[in-house]
C-alpha cells in the first residue's frame, strides 16, 4: 500500500496542516505522517515514508520556503545562502 498521497484525508495526521511543529528544546521537527520528531524532515519523509519533500509540503499545505530542517541542523547545511548574505551585510556595516 504505497498510495500515500491519497490517504492523508482519511488517516490521522500529527500536528496541524500548514504548520511544522518545532521542539525548541530538542531542536526537532515533528513529522505529520508518523508523529516522530526528527532533525531533518526532508530526509525522514523520503527514507521512512517514500515521499519527496515536495509532496510533503504540498500535502500538508507548507510553502516552499518552509524549512523541513531544524535551526541547529541548518547551521551546518550549506544551502542557507540568505542567512550568509545577511551575515555578510551585517559584517560590512560593522566595518564602516
Ligand atoms: Zn514520519
């Protein structure tokens, strides 16, 4: 039974549609599908549920900017370009 996309309207989901539950203390996000807390949901939904991150976002009403990775995890991920740019601006300002 791998009809994940069609089942969510009937199955129990964890948390609220459109919101990714975030545990600040543990620095983890809750999976809407199984309720487990993971640092990286984008990886988790692929490995545990066979969903792509894109499917997951669409199904649970998350926008494309919605990170599926925790703050702490994001720090070590290279794709946080915006954050780096902001940091650079801030540094440049500090210099003058
Ligand atoms: Zn899950």
